[in-house]
C-alpha cells in the first residue's frame, strides 16, 4: 500500500479518488430518494448528513491510499441522497412557482461556501504540523466535525411535512398544510373528455403530491411511476442538459484554484483567496435569476440566460491571455454555471407529478450531473496550463449543446400543451372513467400526463 505523504499529488491527479466517490454516489442516488417517504425526511436527510460528516472527518486521519479509496467510497454512499433528497424535500413546503428561489438558495449555498472556503482553507492550513497532522488533514477534520454537529441538530429541527411544523401555532400549521393542497391542474381549461362540464371544474382538485389517498405505496403503482420517469421525453431532456452543463460546473469547482493560479503565477494561497469573489457573485446572480423566474413563471428564459453567461465565460477565459480579462471571464462563468442547476431542477419539478416520479426524476437528474463530474476529471491537466485548451473547448461545446437541449424541451412542452388544448390527450381520462374511476383517483394515477395538468414553460 502506498503511504500518503505531503508530496502526494491529490490536487493534481483527482481522477482516481473522484471515480471512487462517484460510482457509489450514482448507484445509491435513486434508491435513497425512494426511501425518503418510507423513512421520513426528518430522519433520513439529517442521518445522511451526520454519516457524511463522520466519513469526511475520517479523510483527515487516513494514512494509506487504500484507506483513502475506502473512505471516499463510503463518502459517496453517504452523500448520494443528500442533494436530491433536499431538492425533493423543498417541494413538501413550497408551491410550483415558489420553488426556484428556494432551490437557488439551497444550491447557491455551494457557491457561497466556495466564497468562504478559500478563506477558511487558508486559515486552517496554518495549523499545519499541529498534533502531527498536515494542514489539509485539519480541513477535513474540522469541517467534518461541524457537519456532524449540524446533522445531529437537524434531527430535532426538521419536520416531515407542513403538518408537522412544531414551531408554529395550530392555525399557522393548518395554513401551511392547506396552501399545499392548491391544485396543479388548470381549472379554467377545457374539461377533458365528455361528461366533465362545470361539475368537474368546481370539484376540489387536491394536489397530487400532498393527498396521496390512492395508495401510492402500492408496489405496482410505484413501479409504474419509475417506468414513466425513464420513458418521459421531458425528464430525459432535462437530465441530458444536466450532464452538459454539470461538466462545466464540476470543472470549475474542481480546478478553479489551479486555473486562477495559472493566470499570473499566483501562489496557492493567493489562488484560494481569489476564488472567493467569483463564487460570491454567482450567489447573487443565482438568487436574482430565481426571483425573476418565479415572478414571471417562465423557466426557459432563466435557463438560457444562465447558459449564455456560462458560454461567454468559457469563451472569454479561453480566448484571452490577459490575466485580468481571464479572471473576469471566470467571474462571468461562475455566475452562469452555478445558476443553472436550480433552474433545471425547478423546471423538471414543475412538470412532474406524484411523489415517486418526482423522487426518481430528481435523483436521475443528479445521476446525470454527477456523470458530468466524472467527465470533468479528464479535461484539465497541469501540463496544459495556462491555456487549458482541451478543457475550455470541451466545456464550451457542451454548454452550447445544453442551450440546444433546453430549447428542445421548451418546444416539446409548447407542443404538448397545444395537444392537450386540442383535446388530443382526453382519451387518457376517458379510458379510466369508463372503468368507473372517480376524478381524484384519475388525477393521482395520471399525474402530469393528465390533460389538465399545468405544464410550465
């Protein structure tokens, strides 16, 4: 076994440990999200965070390469369910056109933490030699311990849903629950099929995700929802777009200190400090885009705006050899690339219904984005500095492809909305009504395939 020494090039050669991390990460993502309903998010998510913190802490004391690989594999299993789990959890409390801002605040935490991590890492690095440990070991240990404490604390804070909010009055709890019973169906649209007239329009159409009265735990139904996830063209388009821009996101997250360092022969400490401003700007842009997206209830312009920013950032950073201009390109790139995932997640959530389809869709989306993380490991090598031609050109091409994919998604939604308006999807309801199904059961069963389900552009 190889000993980890101060000269071990963990930053220069991240691919092996990253691959060890992402394989279990990808494998466990969908099963983890499907367990949320059974275990309860108030226990499952804090439990994952706590385990993740423990494993992360162990990275600071591992002394062999084999040990590092084992720890990284367990880190992947623990971390797999956190991101998709929280993305799903937010849908328990917020309406479709409130969700982008909340997803942005959550996702932007990574860019905001990036603004401080460089400063924090620099400070903790000064503990080098304390207790016989290197500075990088203390970074893992201290940040891991903080994560464990936060995870344990959340076991007593997080509720399982709006009806379990313990810090509000009974009246406020009832309000929080009832507001989530707002229908996701268009009550003003043409009633699907014959016999639906005004009676159907005035019926209380409770939200699919909050009134699962028709046995969503039934295995046959769950399997059908999973099958729909993997065969839904819209979900697959969102996932494909996730891969294209996530490659750029992970490239920036993994290699921005190296890229910044190469701009003007900065020291490692200077590069860490200079990585803070781009992340801080990215947080502001992401939140601003989310506010506008929720306000106007239109996801496509938000997605395209962020993608275009990322394309400009990649192009400027690649084309210019002037350090100040390239650094400006990194700021533009960070603003765009970190702002895209909240749009993608929110857009997909708005166009999927039923707990299990949403849970599987989000997890599948993250699987694709993590695949982009694996790809990014091969794009930036130190021997290609300072231009990093291959890395920037590949990401520029992938970001351009993502613009095409999200445009296809928008066109598909427009076409599907037109088909529903023309009554060409009414047969789905008529078939089930002929079997004697009531309207609420039909809505729950069909979910986003129901003719009156409001798809979001």
